[in-house]
C-alpha cells in the first residue's frame, strides 16, 4: 500500500487499500503505524480533504473503527 505524506502536526503519512477497506496511519511521535478496518472510501476521501487531518481522524476514525497497531 502506498503511504502518502500529509501536512499534519501528528500524522506522518496515510494509506488506504480500497479492496480491503483498510486505512493505515503512521504517526510522527514514535513512528507508530495503525491499521483501521472496514473504513469506507468516503471516510478516507474526507480525511485526505480535511484541513486538519488529526482533528478529522480524532472525531471520525480513531474510536469508530476496529484498529490494530502494526508497528
């Protein structure tokens, strides 16, 4: 999956696999990488279009989708 660097104080890069609806977020602090499962395409599109990726993810992603730390 291609990880796209983003302009964010908290998030380093974001990736999305539309086949599995898996959103991957790499955080700046410590370089941790999390996968979020069953994330619809519109949610990824909205995240990437958000002025504040961290705020959008905090409101719409982190607590709403099953997740796993992968690194």
